[in-house]
C-alpha cells in the first residue's frame, strides 16, 4: 500500500469521478484507475462502485476512507514539523483584520512577514470584529486583529495592543469642544456617527449607555473611522470613536464619561500553526 494510492482514493471520493480526480491531481485518468484498483487488490475489497454514472464508495470504501484521510493528514503534519525544526515556514495563513485598519506598523509588519516567509500563501479578509472572533474560534482564520470589550472566547488567545475609552469627536468650534467630558444623556440629544454593530467601538457604546440607562442609537454607521471624521468636519454630527482614531487637525476628542474600554488585540485560534506563530511574532515586533 502506497500513499499516492490513498491520495487517489480520497480524490475520487471527493470529486465523484476518475476524470475529475485525475484533473485535480494533474495525472492521467488511467493512472488513477490503475492505482485505485491496485489498492483494492491489496486490501481485498472493492472500495468504489463504478456501475453508476458517478463513482460511489462501497460499504468497505466508506469504512476505509476516514483512515485514508487520517493517514494523509499525519504525513502532512510530519512534513510541517520537519520544516519547523529546520526553521522553514511553509503552507498557508488565513488573516483577518478589522475593517479600515490603519494602525501604524500593521502594514509594515505584514510586508516583513512576506519577505521573511515567501513560501507561505497568505489570504486576508476584512470584517467586523464579532465575525472575525467567531471565525477564529471555528478554525476558519489563523490570526486576526480584533476589537472587543470583554474577554475573548475559549479557544482564542489575544495579545492586547490598545485599551482605551470612547471619545466624542467634534469640530474645535463646537459647544462641547471645551468640556472635560460628555455623558450618554448628552449623546442621546444629538446626531451620533459611529461604527457598525459588531465592532468594538459600537459594543463599548452600547455597554456604556446601558450602564447609564440611556438609549443611544447612532444615526449613521460607517465602516471607516476616516469617513466619520470627514462627516464631523462637514457638520453632520458628533463622532463616537476611540482616542487613537481621532487625530485630525481641526477636531477635538472629548472623553465620554464612565466609558467602557474597548481593546484591540492580535488574536490566534487554538493550536496555531508555525505560520500563524511566525506572523504573530512579526506583528508583535512592529506593533510593540
């Protein structure tokens, strides 16, 4: 029994035909068919039913397939461990970032990683933090920059970069510009511009106002902090963001009283791969 025979069996089971399996493996159809037949002879059972239009597993094939997958996974793991021992990082990495991420050092760290580990295929998605955290917990992402107000769920580990309260952003000639703080009651009486549900800022706003027994529903939810700041400049309302998002000439950030703090963390899922650990290390060095 040889590994490529198991690989061919799995491919036929997954694709439903010898033709499609051969195409996915970049080998000839006759080669796939011959090797699967050899495997059947060696185990003493027919593994595939070839009588129907699409090839199906026999009962024996259904029993053996999970073990074939496990054997291939073990071989892949051995290769990954060997690479790690040699200091070589390969494979793929699924990275998530909060929408509109403009943290100094993040892009530089990403570029550092690509130069240091060219053998890693990296895919990046932007989304709100609630979905990114859920994807980390489900194993759909390897590393993500996420904003949150409470502890991360079991199976997700985080390194906190920023921990800060909310501010109300107004033009420097606004009536609130000279104040030391504003309350949720103040926000309830004006037009509020903030980030969407599922972001750390929006969660902190909801938590802060719930503790004050005040209902504040933003009139405008924009994905980009820069869009909110531009709207504030144009007199469209009061922005609610964290202090690190608000640096812009002509605008003043006034603390929101008794604000829940929002955290920005670099997070990984359970049992991070060598590539995930390498990316985390590079970003930590740039973001420290």
